[in-house]
DNA sequence: ATGGTGGATGGTCCA
């Protein structure tokens, strides 16, 4: 079972890239972030023509998440408990086959110490509370998405330069490691130990060409699922296309 | 310290 995640930065703009990638890579599950579409605008028919089911939870202009799967999903949850209609759309969960798939678009945080930064830390705490309440580390569960945190030095192009900056501050690393300690294994690091492997490059300053990236898109699995992880990869090819997303898709293969 | 680019929008906000 191949499970993938991709922040597409507008599904409207990126739909051709996404459909091409699905056809080429044939994941069983694709978790999408930043669809930037209300649910009435979601291109459901095009995914169905490609042989996929979709569950989506979006809003106008910002955020928005979706789970694309080749088999019918069940137990769908949209939004974290306690969120109202005015809250940003960053969480969707579905069961696909034997696996609980949690797809998150963790807030960016904008600037360390800002109000948005505090919201980011609080959001991660709420996510942890949800997992504690609704799931067990013994479940076959995967959490994937744009975490907006690189938590180790080898995950960023210049740890000294980025120290204390947004996406790499100690508070964010500590929050995300605390989430991990609930019972997750980073499936990418099961198979790749080296630095220089990134999933996001800023559009500005020719960051991609200059290899100035961060690994902030993750696929974490509970121990029983991680034990079945046979491979993991970041596909940088879509980042080279005309008008690319600033993120590359990440995928992990499980023996299921 | 600032700015660089891209998406949605129809002012700027967000990343």
C-alpha cells in the first residue's frame, strides 16, 4: 500500500500535475493540503475518472485538505473536535482498508512569537489531545501532511542560519517531537539517513535551484504500521515543472 | 533588516 502526501498550493492551478502524478505513481492514498477550494468547487469528477474516491474539507482562498484513495474510505472525520465553521480547514481523517489515515495541514506560524505562532503551537497540542482520545499507538495509523516543521539539523539546508527561525525554532521542534512521542515513527528516516533531502523550497531567491530546502512534509506511522514500511521517497520531479507547487510529493510503501 | 515569488483576490493576506 503506497501512501503519499503533497501540499499542492491551489488544486485549481495544480490539478494537471496531480492527475499526471497519480497516473505515473499510482498511490493507493494521496493526502493533499492547500486545496484552496470550497467543497462545491472540488474537482471530484476528475479524480473519479482517474479511478479514485475523494473526501475533502476546504474553504475559499486558504488551507483545505483532501484524502484521495483507490478504495472506498470509511470513518471520515472533518476538522478537529471543537472547531466551528469559521475555523481554518486543516484536518481530515479517513480509514482506507486497514489503515487510519490522518491528513493535516499544520499552521505555518508566520513568525516566531507572533499570534499565528502561538496558534500553531496550540493547534499541535489539540491534535495530540485528539489522538490520545480517539486512537491508540497500537492502531494501524498514519499521520501525514505539511507539518510546517523541520525537526532535525539534517532536515534543513543551513541549520545555523535557520536556528530560531519559523519552521525550525526550538519551540516548534519541541512541539512536534512531543506529538511524535505519542507513538510515531518517521517512515522516511527508516530508509534515508542523509542530509540534503527536502520536500519544500521557497519560491523566492531561486531556493530550489540553490538547493535551499527544508523537509517539512512528513509521513509518520504508529509502530505496528512502521514495521511494515518497505520504502519511502520524495519525488522532486514535479518541483521542476512549469508553475510547480513549492512542495514535492512524499510517499511511503507499506506491506499490506 | 529587507526582500525575493506565487496564489487568491480584487485591499492585501498568506506562505
